[in-house]
C-alpha cells in the first residue's frame, strides 16, 4: 500500500461493549491455567515471574471490567475506515485549541493516555490506535507498518477531522509513525513531540555521540539490545507465531507484563510504576480485541518494508521537535544525534518514568506537551 485510499466510510460513534460470554470465557480460561514452574526467577532474570503472574491472574478473574468499560465510554469514541482498515480514535475538547494527535505503541492502548487527557484541556486532543492495535481491529490490510500508518493518521487529521495544521506526539511505534508524519507531511505539522526519538531507517546511531552525562542512558540501551530484544526479533520476523499466544490469557499476560516490568521506573515492584488496575485494563483490551498477533505484526511490516525518504534535506525532520527523555526508557539515543536528525526546539531530561510515560508520569508528560506546543 503506497498511498491512502479514499475514505470509504464516515466516522461512526463507537461504544466499547464486551459480551458477557467473552467475560466468562476469560475467567474460565484463567481458572484452568496450567503453570510450568519457575526456578530461581524472583528477579525476573529468566522472564516473567510465575509467582507474580499467579497473583495477577487471580486478580484478573475478579477484575471489574464493566466499571473500567464504563469509564472508557465516558469519552467520545469513533471508528472510521481508512484505506480499508478500521481506525479507532477518541476525540476530546473539539474546537478548544490547537489539535494534537497522541499515538502510543506496543504494548499499549489508547487508555494509556487516560490521565494525560484531562490535563490538556486547552487543546483539542485526538487519541488514535495504530492499525491492528486495540479497537483499530481486525487487521484487514497487509503491509501496514509505520510508514503507511503515517498516511492513514494524516488522513484522519486532515480528511476526516478537517484540520489543516496539527501537532503530533508519539512513543514506541507511535513515535515512528508521528516522526514519519512530520517528515512527509511537514506542511501540516505544527510540531512533533516524542519520548523516543529514533532514526526512521533504523540505521545505527554513532556511539561516540554519547556525552558523559548520558552514560546511564547509554548503558541501559546497550543492556536492552543485548539482553532484552528477543521479543523484538520474533515479532519482526515471525509475528504469526506470536499470534497464537492470544489463545491463552496467561500467555498473553506473560508476554506483555514482562515488558511492563522491564521497561518501567520502579525498584522491584512493577505496580509502583504501572498500577495493577491499569495492567489488567491493558491485558483485557488486548485479550478482548484479539490483537496480540496483529499488534506484533506491526513490527514485521515496519522492518521488512524499507523506509524511503520523502526529501533529501537536513535535518530529516524539519518541523519543530520536542523530546522528553525519561530515565528508564529502554532504548535511548544521544542528544547530540537528536540535534542532527531533528529540528530540535526542546529537550528535557525527566526526573522519573520509563517507556510508558503517560501511565508512569502523566503530570510530567502533560506539562512537557503543554510547554512545547505552546511555543510552536
């Protein structure tokens, strides 16, 4: 898919409504789980901790999904078909100010931004889910990686919502998608903000650009690529195998919660950074929408289809860029490289938070978004 096709449907109001049958099926599967045993893994060195997962899945059985579902439905949800693919988005504060699109990644959902949203009352806020994630499902179109998704999201903001100019924030694959929007559709982007600036062509960043003050970031990033990238390689090469994890809620929890534990800012208890109710809400969305596999496929579609620049100028991202660098982000790049690759206007080293800043530090992220977009 090389360009966005004509919008085939107008946006329709959308309500989250999981069936009673699906709720009971989940509980029955959790009750009948088979546990493998877990030797000497109290620190999660070998992967997800069985003792923690037993405790978490027991809580999942009693989790009040209906209460969370009702909270979610207090927002204004829509679905629209773009290029044959259903896209789910939330729209808040319509007409209140500069429109800002918020994009998450893996393993996230739109609900990650729940605590950030009320803090952005001076902006019109659109939270969209990438193709194959959450309620932007089922995945109906092949070859939808971050490049193609950038065109879909630009069409959402301009063709569907009618904005000539807008800002965009993203992290993880949402960061890649937002950066591609800023690269290709620069005339429409007032500013690009991210907590995870990365090269769109996945080229290695020169290690000699790390400053002495960034030694902790450099060490953490090296550890991630050496010891924490097995999931990345699997999802980038054989995502359909990952899809079958979606037959078991315990396997789903193990696959996702390992990342919540490894990529967040805590001293040993993941729930200090990513509260239990939020973990269970995220797991429930992935489970009920059956998107473990389709979200994993985003890796393969993005990495197996090479990025092609839309222009040869420098910097690669010409629109004003803001970066919030959270200390426990799994993968960092040197600030000196960011200054070369982006039209950098604001760079803030945050005091706490990791890969999921909207959940871990919503006040800090919201303050950065307000400060950056107020200045562009």
